[in-house]
C-alpha cells in the first residue's frame, strides 16, 4: 500500500488504531544504535509522545547505547506485540521506527513533565532519577515500518505516524 502525505493517508482506521494501541500499550523496545560503524541492539523502556511523533528513553551514560547516541544520533526502535505463544509468531504485530536521538538536559523546561509521565508509566524506575548518570533522550521519528501481521506491511513517514497518533 503506497503512501503520500498525511492527507493522502490510506491505511484503514482499524489498522491505524492497532498500531497506536501497540505503541502505547507495550513498554519495552529494542533500541538499535551504531557502535563503531556496526549495529548494536539493546532492550530499553520507552515512552511515546501522545501523537507518536517522538519517543523518550531514560538511559544511563554507562550503557553502550547511550554512548553510541552521543556519537551518532541515528537510531531505531523496534516494538513488538508480546509473544502469546501462538502457533505462528510471524502474525504478531511489530513496528520499527527510525529516527534521530537528542539528549534532554535536566534543566530543560520539559524535564519535570517528562519525569512525572515516566514515573506514572514506570513507577519502579524512581531510583534511576537519584543516579547522576541517567538522562532522557528524545527520539524524533523519521519513518516507520509497521507489520500488522503476516503480509500486512505498511511504510509510514513521520507525518503519517503522527497522523495515526492524533486519531
């Protein structure tokens, strides 16, 4: 299915709602970074913006993925439906989101609101705010590839992803 601008967006409404539900419901993503020119994938927690245009991670500067983002902002997040042990796991929904990562300083105007929202989503992570090596990173979506099930594949621009998030 081809896509143009958000106005020309043709994914059916139910599939769009499925994508939004997947991204808002799941809490674990795999974060892909570039380490010395080679891919590295790490499990991380994430929080989507309400319109799905950005995704925040709260990570330690000691982690390789954080060090990688400091050197190369190009990243990807992979979010998948939790494996329910069905016969064919390829029917599970999943989305890969490519984007650019930027650090959010603790004195940034949005930091307090992010922290409140993060702790509402991950209350057990409060200890990490007491550690000096943790910081927020915002991943701004560039594009996404959503697999709604076997053979049901949708390529989305950042604008189309945000359009779904507003729906």
